[in-house]
């Protein structure tokens, strides 16, 4: 069950204490897109996300988007935020992300993945051995395949809660 447990858990990307990430030695943040940075109804980055990314760049973080969505959608956000991206990433599979990590020359201890999906983002990050940061999903609406995963996630979260490994809504860092 440990593969589902994130290292940190916050309500959303705005609630994360990024200075704390710096003191943990993190330098490279890999963000999920759908329901982490944007609602699925949004087709471009909103002003709050643009501002957040500016602030994170100012703090000297390297930033990237890794999304299971297709190129057209992911590219629109990445271009606007001026960051590299991986589309069609197939998380929780880790191959595409690991290629990028090797190419980036950052150490695993310096990298975190931030996303709203325990089954995709957290499992993928734990598989690679990087820091995993779970957020709650931004919105209730999901793409159809994600909705099915979310049902499975709810069952896993119940098991995690019963075993005192993770409780939804109890944030920690
Ligand atoms: Mg997501």
C-alpha cells in the first residue's frame, strides 16, 4: 500500500510551502496538469497559475508539466507558462518521465512530482523514487477515463485510512 502514500499532501498547488521544499533540497518540480494546474474545462493557464509559476521561477525552481493528456492541450499551457512538458505521459508508467529526469541531470532527491491523482502521480513518483506531493483535485469534473480511476482511488483511500497510512483531508508536509 505504501506506493500510494505521498510524502506531502496539501489542498492545492497554492497551499504548498515552496520555501519548505527548498529547505528539503528540492530543485525540480514536475506538475500534473488536469485538476492540478487547471480545471478540465480550462484551455489555457489562468492568471493565478501564471503568477505562481513566475514566483517559482524567481525562487530558482526548474519547472515542467507531465500530463497524460494529448499534445494540443498540454502544449497550450506549457507554452503560456514557458516550461518544458511531456504529453501522453502514461502515468503511472514511469518511462517517459525517467527519460526526462536522466536528461535533466538532477538527482532524484532534488525532484518532486505534484499532482491530484494518487493512482497516477503518486504511484509514478514513488516508482521512480522522487518526492511525491498530492493535492486534492481542483474540480469535480473529470475526463471519462479519470472518473473510473477516481472510483478505484476512493476504495484505496479507504484502505489507507483503515491502516492509518493516509487520511483524505488531513494535510501534512
Ligand atoms: Mg490530474
